[in-house]
C-alpha cells in the first residue's frame, strides 16, 4: 500500500507543477451534465429503435430475396438455353447419321409372265432352267428349276426346284422342293428330298421331311419316310408314315397346358 501512496503523492506534485492554479479551482464533485432540453424516455426510444431495425431488416431481406430470384431466373434461363442447344445438336447428329446410312432397297415381288414353257416327253435338258412364267416338265431335266409361276412335273427331275406352286403327277424327282404356295404330290409320284410349302397334299411317296406352315393332308395312298411339321395334319386311313408329326405351327400353347 505504501508504494501506491508514494506514487499518488508524486503524481499530485507533478500536476501542481504543471498547473500552478489548480488549487484555486473549485472542489471537483461528481455531477451529471444534461445537454438536452428535456429528459429522454428510454423505453420509447428503444421501441422506436426496434421498429427502425425491423424496417431495415425487411428491406435488406427483400433486396436479398429479389437478388436471389434474379440470380435463380438467370441460372434457369442459362440451363434452358444449354438444354435447347444440346437438343438441337443431338437432333442434327441424328439427322446426319440417318442421312448417311443407306436405305435397304425393298425387293419387288417377282412378276409372273402369262406363258408356260413346256419340256416335251422326248426332250432332255442338262442344265438349269429359269422362267418368269410357268414350267411344264414332261421330259427330263438334269439341273435346278426356278420359275415365278406354277411348276408341273410329270417327267423326271434331278435337281432342286423353286416355284410359286408345285404339282407332281407320276413324277420322279430327286431334289429339294420349295414353293411359296401349295405342294401337291399325286399318285405314282416319288420324291426323294425335303418339301417346303405353305400347304401340302400328299398322295404319292416322299422320302424326306415335310415342313409346311399351314395344313397337311396325307391321303390313303401316301407313303412318307420323314418327319412332318405343320399347323395341322390330316392322315387318311391307309397312309403310311415313318416319322413323327409335329403341329409346331399351331396356335395352341402345348407346353402351357402342362405347366
């Protein structure tokens, strides 16, 4: 405590030296100086200040909300423009790619000429035969036959045949028989080879598989050594079949019945 007292005395002497008339001043008493004309209502002033703060806060929030809305709109517009540009680029690339790809030509149906080529009984041909009309083979052909019309064979053919319709009567054929129409194998005909058609009537002898999208009729005089696949099959009494029959083209779900 002595240290602080000495320091106080020294400080007082220094002040007296700097201000020699300090002793003449009136004694210093603590007083409150009011520079206002009237007393201030503190509660009222605080309430006014709170209202002002609320207004300022609302204004700032409104400005921030407007700025955020403007920024969001600008971002959305930018995204929409980007999406439109990307969509246009994709469409253009698709159009260019489609234009570059060649279009596969559609094969027109083969026209059938109104004429019939006849191979007489005494004629023998070594080679293939093609015709835009029909062909009637009464003689012998060593080769393949292609015709747009009807193929009638009453002679001998050693080769494959393709036609719009096929008819064999007392014929001897070694080769595949393909037709887009009906195949009729008459009595006395012998075919060694597979038969493919939309429908078939078998009255002769066939050594090969029969694949028909529609119905098959196996007549009384028929002998079939091979399998039959068809939509439906009719086997008359007396027919001989060495193979199995499958109605795989039928509309009935056979496997579903036993599931």
